[in-house]
C-alpha cells in the first residue's frame, strides 16, 4: 500500500517527526516522506496521506507566521511553502483517500509532538522521535486492518 507523508518544517523538528512516522509506517507499507515544497500536486492512488506541520499562533502556519519564523532562525527555514496552501491547491481526488494529520508545538496538547524552547532555538522534547515512529507503526496497522475489511 502506497503512503505519502508530507511535512512542513520551519526549524527541522517537524521533519524529524515526519521521518520517524514514515519509518514506523514502513514496517508495513511503501512510504515516501517529502517536504511540502516537493509534494506532488495530486493524491490519487494513495492508500494513505499523512500531513503534518508546525503550529504557529494556535493554528496552521500562514505567510505572516512563516515570515516571523524565518526571522528567528539563522540559515533559513526548511519549508518555504505552507501545508495550508498546498492542501488548498490539491484537486479533488477521484476516490476517498484515508488521511492522518499531526503537528508539532510547544507542550500544550496531548496528541501533538512536542518541542521545547532552548536558547535561540526550539528543539524536540525527549522521546518525541520514538513516539512518532510508534505512532506511524500503529497507523500502518490500523490502515491494513481497515483495508482488510
């Protein structure tokens, strides 16, 4: 089953989580993990679409919040395009495609992957990469159970 994991990442933390989720999914599925900048413009034929990004100002990033992020980091950000814009540009799929979403944010909500504030940077909290990989494996198991009927 073909799975696509698309991520938007400003400081690299969401990319690490996306790749860990992809690693977990790869235990049972064929997986591609791509930066939203390089994401395909269609999604037909996928068995699962997983999309994730950072949380800015209590929601998905916007051009203004990405501009602020660029000002906070030396060497530039990882994604120039936002998940919000990519999703809105996708055409309607010819059939329903199962999907899952994730985000990274400062510690607030239970179902997010967490980053902590360090000196001049945000860094992934301990064990978040491993937690993301386990979530990806559980997601693959659920997908295969659903597909089997």
